[in-house]
C-alpha cells in the first residue's frame, strides 16, 4: 500500500518510514525540515518539502492518493508550547485538520497518529495509566495532542475514517536530536561523550517510561493491520527515574563524572508511566528491547556518528 508519512525526516518517523519500505509498502514523506534532517529520509521514499499547514498539502494528497496517513509532524517542544501556545496550536491542531481534510478528500483509508502518553494524561492518578485514564494535560503541547485525538474521533464518527492514536511514552534511540527540546537520553549521551557533566533537574527521582524507537516502529507496522479504532498506549509499563538512567549512561559512555543536580524544573511531572495491555490485545505488541539494551544501541549510534 502507499503510505504518507508526515515528519518523516525526523527521529521517530524516519525509522517508521524505513520499516514500511522494508515491509514492501510505497512511502511518501512530507516534512518541512524545521526539525528533521533530509539525510534521515530513506532514499527509496518520495519526498515533499512542505509544511502540514500549507494548502499545497491537500494537492499533494490528491495527487499521491495514499491509502494510509501516518502523521508524526508536530511542534513537539513543550517549553515552546508554553511560551507560544498559539503557534503550537497552529501547527498541531490546524496542521492536523488540514491533513484530515486532505485525507477525507483523497480517499485515505486509515490514519495513524502520533499522540503522547506522557503529555495527554497530565498528573497521573493511576500507575501505570491505562487509556481510560482521565486526560488533563498540563501543557499546551499536551492539549493539542488530545485535541488531535478528538478530531480523529470526529472524522471517524462523521466520515468513517478509521484511526489509531498511538500514545507514546518517552521514546529514545538512534537519530534523536540532542539539541533543543530533546529527550533526556540523547542530551545526557551527547554531553557525557563530550566529557561534560549533564545537570539533573531536582533530586532525579522523577520517573518516566522509556520505550526504544525500534519497539515504537513495530507498533506502527502492527497498527496498519488492526481493525481497532481509538487510542493505544505504546510504552513499557516500567518506571525508571533519572538517577538510574544517568547511572546506566555513565557506565555505557565510560564517563568518570558523578551526577550534578540543579534546581527542579517548575511544573515537571513527578511520575509518568503507561499501561500497555491494550497494545498487547489489539496490536499483538509488547516491547522487545530492554532499557539497558536500548541505551547501549543509542550510545553506540552517537559514538559512531562522532567517529570514535
């Protein structure tokens, strides 16, 4: 089948595009390269340099006629969403609506949507959080991801467009950008390999659910085939605190430096972890890569990229 992957020059979606191609699908990548890299786009994929908010996107969809829209393009910087919520909503809400209108008009048969298991739930009441957990996001970014899910529900109810909203936990792995609003694994790895000492915000006991990118890719491939419609958490169901994460990375990078702690980050969630029972039930998916192995592969990637 033909699959349009938005954000396919970025960290997660470029890996997904690789996997779709390997499975024999035709892949079209759409990315404005504001965060992604052209070199991440698979050579076998057709590439369009375009913003998801642009009117030309609907023309591209009309011309390409993809069967599946795999939507990962987003404004993903939580801090920027707080500083400029209008811009965040413009990209993540209006951009998504533009794509869904294009999907409706061009005959798309299914949408896979990259949502956020960490951001949409807000401060959790249940650990790990199942999909039925209340969604009370505490950032404009989380609000826009939840809003995207509401629009997907609407387009399914009114136009019969099936979707799977994959609520990712904290995804890490090769190709993650260690600069700007990046994942802590990429930031720590880059700095430790540079011989620097990363700063841990607060006491380091805040927890996250770290899921390796290869497992996220498998979830997307499985989601192509499911008849299920709705949200599905993609995470390990295991909490790891920042201190433990640092300890693993310190060993893997060979760093002699003990952790350095700074002030706690205002408004940061204390605990975040998602249940994955629904993913097992409707996708036949469970995470395969243990945290330590995923960290080893990630450090190896960063080390190789640096040439040493």
